[in-house]
């Protein structure tokens, strides 16, 4: 995942390196939680290797 920060809104964005999934969250912990949920549901083999 490549997190980026939007200084104007204070929101963080992230995207999956394996597909076109994209997310916007208000904090880094929320961003990581959403990404992990995405990996478990869409890329389970990747999730198990981490």
C-alpha cells in the first residue's frame, strides 16, 4: 500500500499495489485497518504471507 496525505483535508489515501482498490480515511490506523480488511477479502494468499 502506498499511503499519501492530503494536507488540506487532513485525510489519508491509500491504494492496493495488486488491483485498482483505493481508499480515503481520516487517520493512519483507519487506513491500515481498511487495507488489511481488503487484503484478507480480496488477496488472501498475500494476507497469509505477511
